[in-house]
C-alpha cells in the first residue's frame, strides 16, 4: 500500500514538471497544459491528505470535496483560456510567447 510520502513525491514531481514547462516552453498551448498539470498535482496532494487524515477511523472527505470545486473552476478556466488562445492566434497568426510581447496589434 502506498504511503502518504509516495503520493506527495509523485505530486511534487508532477508540479515541478509543470513549473519547468511553464518557465521554459514558449508555445502558449504547452504552457497552458503545464498549468493544468500543476493544478492536477495540487489536487493529488489534496486527495492524499484527505485520504490519510482519518476522523474516527474514516477518511476526512473535506479535501476531496474541495477537489471537485477546483475541477469545476479548472473546466471554466480551460474554456476561457482556449478562447483567449484562439483569439490571439486569429489576431497574430502565432502562438509563441516570444512573439506576443505587446497587447497592441
């Protein structure tokens, strides 16, 4: 059975991969996917702490309920974020962050 440290290690690795992708990559779609990866790592941490924090022998489900709200907000963020990315592509014909340095176009 995996321990809490195992889940936290995987979550930390996922978060660091996402952070590295946000910092190093220049394609705005990949940056967006890395942000979602970081959000998933945070959700994994919440579920792991919720599972291993027992109240009277049962898992504490407060963290898992918070994850449902985070997933709902993430779904709305994906819809708005992809709409912004499509609008940027239509206006500038590029999705590279190096070429999107000004708001005027």
